[in-house]
C-alpha cells in the first residue's frame, strides 16, 4: 500500500486516461486524477516539479479530452506532488485568445500552493513595453517566478464538529483580518501571530466570547497575490481582494504551511460556538486588464473565463474596478464558482460567505439581473442554500447599486444604514426619518420582497473606510501613506472630528469622542437587523485617518492590545450591549414592527416620541430642525421562541436619542405601566446611571448633549 504523503522523486511512467471530473488534482488513495477545462486549447501539458517547486522535471501531455475537459490519471502520483500547466493554442488577443505555453499556469482548482509569486516581465504573455500586445508574443519561461500547485491530501479528523447554526436574528458579526488581529497580541505565542492557528488560541476565543460575537467574518483567505505596483512601492495587498486560487487558503496566514491549519481553526471556533464566514471574491481575478500578467485563467481559456468587450475582445469589460470581470454567463466559469463554494462549505466547514461586489455576479448581458442564473443555481443547491449568504450589493458598473434588491435567502451589507446613522449622530438636520427607518430594520428596503429585518447587515464601520475611532476624530481622509497623493479612497465619509483634526490632548474633545463612540455602538447593537462590528473598534483602533488602508500590512492595520482603562471600559460597554441584545427579543425581532395597537388596546408595538413625550405626527418627520427622538418598544404580547421551542416575553423599553450639541429634557410618555429606570446613559462614564432612580410618566429625564439613554420597565399589561 503506497504511503499517502510520499512525493515520488523519479519520473512518472504510467499515464492513464483518467476522468473529466472532478476538476483539479484529486488524490483517491491510489493515484491522482488531473482535469482541466479549456474549450479553445489545442494542447495541454501537465508540468511536474521537484518538491521545492524550483526545478521542472517532467512534462506530461494530456491526450484525453471530454467535453472540453483535458484529463489524465497518474497511478504513481501522491499527495505533495508539485505541478502546474502549460496550455497551447492561438495567441490572438484581438479575438480574445491569449494562449502562451511559455507561461506556467496555476490550476484554477488548485487546493494548495507552494511558494509565492515573484514579479518579473516574464509573467506576461506579451513583451512588456511593446505598444501592441497582440504583436509582441513573449517567449520567456515564467515558471521560475510562479507559485506552484500542490496535490493535497484532504483527510482531516473533524470528530463531532457541528455548525453552530446561529439563527439570523441572534447573529452578531465581527469582521476581522486573520493577520492583523493577532500580530501584536501579547498572549498569542509569537510563532502563531498573524495566522489561522493564532485565531484558535484561548485569548482570542475568550475575547470574542466576552464581546458576545456569534460569527466571525474573515477578510479574504483565498490564495491571492500582491499587486506589482504595490510591491514596487514597498507595500502589500493587505486586504487580499486579488485572488489567484479559489480553493486554496492563503499560505501567508499559515504557521504550519498546511491546509489543515485552517480546518483546525474552524473546528476550534465551532467548539466555542462561533461561526466562520469568509469574504469571497468571485467577481474578478488577480490578472488585471488586457495588459496584466498571464497566471491562470487568462492562459487556460481567456474567452471563457472573462467578460470581453464584444466590439473589441482584446479588452475586458470591467465592472469591478480591478481590470476584469469573471464571466458567470459561461457554464464552466459558473461551475468554478459553485464548486469553490461547495468545497469551502463541505470540505472546510465554513458557515457562510460574504460576496465582494456581488452585483457583478448578477450581470447577464451587462445588466444586473437580481433573479439571474447565479442566484437560481445557489438557491437550488442543497449545500449552499443552508449556509449564510451575504451580498455586498453593488459593483462599479452602471446600475450596479442594488441595495434592497437581492433575492430571498440573501442578507446585504446596508450602507444606507451606515450613512444614515453617521449623518444623524454628526448632528445633520433632516435625518430623523432616515434614522428611524434604518433603526427599525429598513423595512422599506427588505419588507416589500418578503425578507425579514436580518436581511439588513447593519454596520457603522467596515474594513473599507474609517475605523470607529477615526469617524469621530477626522473630517477628511489622510491616505498619504498609500503613495497616491491622497487621491485614493472615497471622500463621502460623513465623519466629524469633534473639534480637532486627528490626535489631541484636549480632555473635552477626548470625552466627546468617547461619548460618540458609545452612541454609535449602542445604536448599532440595539437596531433591528444583524449588527456587524469591525475588529479593533472596541479597542479604539485608529488608522490615522486613512480610509483606504488596503495596502498597509503594518501597525496601521494591526490591532494594538496594549491594556488601558479606556479600552477596558469600552470593551465592557460593548459586552453589556450584546448581552442586552441576547437577553431581550425586542432588539432582535424576527419580523418588522407594524405600528399597530396590541390586543385591541391603545398601546402600539412601537411608538416614536418627541421630547415632550407625545407621539410624532406624520408632518413632524419632515422638520429640518428636529434632532431628538424617543422610541418605545412594547414587550406586551411579544414572545420569542428559541431554537428549542421555549417562549419568552419581554420588558418594555424606551430609547432616547439626542445628537444635538445642547442638553435638553425628555418627558416620560403618558402610558399605562410602572415607572422607568435607566439601564445606561452614554453621557456618563462608564455609561452606568443610578439604577435606584425611577422616572414615572410626566417626569423629565435630563438628556446631555450628544447622548443616548436606554430605559426599561416590566411590560405593561394590555389596556
């Protein structure tokens, strides 16, 4: 019986026909099957390398072709075998054909890579610098500069691993970067910092559990490369939205260099009751526009995998801003994406996906089709229709902004929530209507299609943009470190520096910034919908005003875990909020509010109030000067049914929002029931008011400038 992990040093002599499926290199316990799709190729060679990937030792021509899939079976091959492809065919860029057998190609289905990409002009299919790439076929061999594919042994002992299956309405998402989260963590062993293994350590799990996180969302972990222009400037593609391989986990995040490290991380997080969602980039690849390198898809079958301009197939249709768009109208490109998703769900046990620029996946004939083929295929898939699916519901093409238009079964990043809440707490006028719609789950966006509040992924901050600390410390972006003269990054930040741009020692400004951070996070966690926190916001992480830190693999992005009282207080505040949300179904409703009286009485399930304690009238929502709002959630008749079938009613809640720069008095509404008591007040340090103080109907609560107060009482009996 052959040894599973033995890499044979001698030449392969036996080549069998093999099968066209599954794609990629598949070890079956006896040998390895290789299968590569290319519709227009004339010849395909499998290139075998020594175990270091430095020396090419053999080429095997794939002579079998079934339905445009080239394949063979090597009974002598074993896991650990290092390989790549050379694909022969016409080089006619003007017709969309870019074959060049001098360029070693990564298998689009590669499960593992060895080595990294080293930039060289030899990686391009044409001679760099020539005015016409169709007249400049490049004959230099690129193998020395390419990462190599490696046959993977997929066996792993999952034991009793189970998906936590957190219901959507109980979900609290935490967006994090594998490397940046632990690079400076003093309690994570040095060799494990910045790795998958680092995320599986006890200090990390304890922090996540203390915060009340149910679901981590990892920035891209698919194998990716650093852009050449960044490398030449001494920078890196830190975020990772530059995919080379859709099946292999990125090796730079692996302490062991083994794929099973990612699986161990997932298993460990699952054992702590935490889900794992990964950010996936299927809208474009790392090969860029028509002047980009030939690394994989371009050389395998350019015309099949990319959307080309019909009038000039030399050029790519770019809906992503990254030079190309994956052509999901082609069945094999669509199959690549679906096979990748199923692989990560079944083989890697991830619990869901966040789709970067998801509108690009919905384009058919250039237009966005929310009920297009991709969504139909996902919806009927027996694996994928059971995991969490989150869309970034826009791309950079015409008609790409599709917030609220994705189909049933999908949640969406809701940037209208982010913008509405930032504008409101900044103190802008005319925002109360938008604030109320977003706070109650954005029924105007999601209710009409039959979706529920959790379809809205609410966020104040994300990897793209200011951190929470910077939202309250900068009016303008400061992206000079990116080397683009501060031209990159968006200008519509809806931020306010609280009185000074950037760092300050003014105690009044620092206190205001701390209060605003509490306002933002309390609003986020107590809103209807699924809240998403940005990793490090609880630590006060700043990017020094950089709102596009995609290329900064350094302390600008790495979390600073140095302890302080301020950090401890804010972490504790966030934890209190998530505990409140977890304990009270009023803050995680399964359905939208109706605004109707309960049980035939006079009290509604929700009421919006003015500072005088009276209900808002329709015309008062349009007042430009209105700032302060109260909202009443009735616990009467609200029962929450948990996953075990247990029911639980809730208390009444009253939230008071006051973004104005002057203090005011808010009158307790004249409703039947007991007096109110305050649970927290963001104007106080550390936001803990006197619990012995009660506020009966008609009594005023003294609201401080720019503050949020939560009050509660036992649910009032129906009238």
